[in-house]
C-alpha cells in the first residue's frame, strides 16, 4: 500500500498548513515536518478535535520528528485530548518509547501531571515493572529532586515585620 505524500506544497492558509503538518507527522515524513516548521506553521495549533500535530509523532514513537517539534517550541506539557487524556510523556512511557520519554523529560515535561486516573509519569514508569525503565524512573526522580532543590535555594528571603 502506498501512502500519499503530505500536502506541504499545497498549504496556503494556516489551517491548510496545520492540516499538512498533522499529515506529515502521521505518515512519518520528517522532511515535510521540517519544511512546514520552517515556513512558520504553528506546532502548537490544535485541529478541530483538540489534537496537536506533534502528538502524532508521540503516538507513533517518532523520536526524530518529535525532536523537530520540540526544537520548534512544541509545548511538551500539552495534553492529548479525548478519551484517556495524557501528556506525551505518559503516552511514551505506556507505549514503551524509552528514548522519547527521556527526550521529553530533558525538554522539561511536567513530571507532576496526573492523568484522569491520578497516575503520574513516575507511577506509570514504575508500573511497567521491568528493568528497562529503571533509568527513566531514576531520571524522573533526579529531576524532581533537582526541581525541589532549585525552588528551595532560589526562594526570596523572608521579610520580617518591624
């Protein structure tokens, strides 16, 4: 089965460009994604269902394409809308996309975000129950501790009333 190439050349309006970006991400066309981003297509624009084009890359485990979106300013803390709302980090952990999970954590993914069932990325990684995720669990825990330490040491001095 041959998949049609994305409509990058035909995108003339913002809506058409966003549609083409979705299509390029969905069909794993990194060069088309790169071209559309270079043309200024909004990587955080939602479709009529509230979906984001870069989430297509996350759903498909496309690390290279996700990197293009992150480098272009994709909001790594945006939520996948619809049934089972989750962040891209949660999706990558549940689908077993180890490299993608690491990339999202390093890009500043919110480690405290909870899905509808109250699960965080850390609890999802621990639930995977295999040693492959030990380094991701450790990375999440280190990042959380570093964030707490930063907030503790960078707090403004307390003023006392005179």
